[in-house]
C-alpha cells in the first residue's frame, strides 16, 4: 500500500508549548506553501520548515494532554492520524535553574523563583500539591537552586548566593545545614544517604550527617550550574554546561574518579533516571532542544520531549514527567517512573 498523503510519525511524540516536533510524512503536498498549516487539537501551530517528507512545527499553547495533530497541505487535503502528548502547565511566573523535586511523602512538587544572583525575592520557594494548588513556602532562601530529599523525606535546598545547603523544616523554616560550599548548585543523595553538592567552580563535595563537607571530586568549571543525579549503579552523574556545544554527562564512581558517560549535548542541565536505567537530560541534541533520553549504556541518545528554555525535570510517583523551563513547569503523562535515588 502506498503511504502517499499520510503522516508516518512524530518525533518526539511529546512536547511542551514552544517545542519543535518533526512530523515525518509521505507525500505532503507543498504546491501552495502559504496554504499549508498544522493544528494541535484544533489550535494552530507554526510551520518553520517543510518538505514533502518532513514538516518542522512549533507546538502552540494548549490545555495539555493527548493532542490530535492535523496537517493541511497546499491542495487543502488534511492529513490526520497522529497524536502528540502536550504538557499541561502546572505553574508559571517562576524562575527555575535546576530540577524541581517531588516530596516522597505527599507527592507535592517543589519549585523555585530563584532570581538573578543576589536578588532577594519576596517568595523564592513554592509547593504545588497533588490537586494543583500553588502555595508559598515561608523559609527565605536567596537564589535557591538545587532541591533534593533524603531517605527520611527531609528536604534540602542549595543557595548559590551564600554557598549554603538549607534544611527546610515541616514548618517551612529554612535552617542552615552546611556552609562554605562555594557556588552551591546541584544536590543529590546516594543510596546510603550521603549528601553531595556541586560547586559551579568544579568541585563536588560530600557532606556528612552533621553538615561537615569534604572535597570528593574535581571537574571542569561550569558557566551556569552543576546538576547531579545518582544512577542505578550508585555512581554520580553530573552535568555542568560550558561554552562548548558538545558537552558531556560525566560519571563519577564511588572513589571520586570521573569519566565521560555520554558526549554530544548542548548546554546540558537537570537530569534524572528512570527505573530501567535510562538517563533523561535537559539539553540540546543535534540542534534540537528539550529532554534527551540516553540509553543505560550511554551508547544511544534521542529526543524524548521537545521544549525550549528547559532547565530540568522530575518524575512523579504516578509516572508523569514534569518538565521545567526557566519560567514554568509542565506535566506530561508519559508512564515513566523514576528511581528512588538522587
């Protein structure tokens, strides 16, 4: 059977507003380019490039969920039969610079309004409960960056302004836990509960249970921040964007020795693992921006979610992926479950 005049597939099949997806076609009619159009659940998107076999389209603002994709050719013929999962916005007017984080106890999502370096925001930390309600967290932290929960469910937040890790109490008070950590950004816990903090100047520090830090590994300095996540092998995986367009995800073993896990990303930032050991990174891959999925062995990479200005991600207990841009967070029902580490 001929595939002329049909949509073959959409790559990737998930996106948030502003993300670019590639629509692979067979025989898309380009006879009148100005008449060509793309819609997502009836909302018109933007075609930024097209040929009879490929259409590059920007996802418009929609309510989220499964969206029916329709292409209209130059001859007026409508091509249907494809779906894209579009992220639902949970909250906007934020300023995230790293991963959001889910509270393992009640499923609430914590996000930041970080501000520029040294800027004191009236409220810098927010909680989004499972019903979608946004509430402020009262503990004042200047430039909150990394958020992570330990094995007991206690939340910790780094401040890149004062080089401190804060413990946020059940009463939303921010109490200094560890100090003098440089430009403290990334934060993660290993399988036995030890804390690791990434300093933007290139030092990874290990912090004990009473807040005493030791230098553990040394990497290349970053122009933005270090982002940390522990893998299923209990090695620490690190991204730290540089001025290069061919950055690496680094793997640091238990003794602090670093090696390249995957190279070929542009401005890699927040990262997280699924239960199958695949690594997801907020980054660019071959000129396309969004969430990149890297295979467990580090040999293959592909776009999983199309997005722009993306800085991080997190997985909910229900299998949703939350994608964080520098202004908003979106939820996508992808059925992917994250690990319990990092």
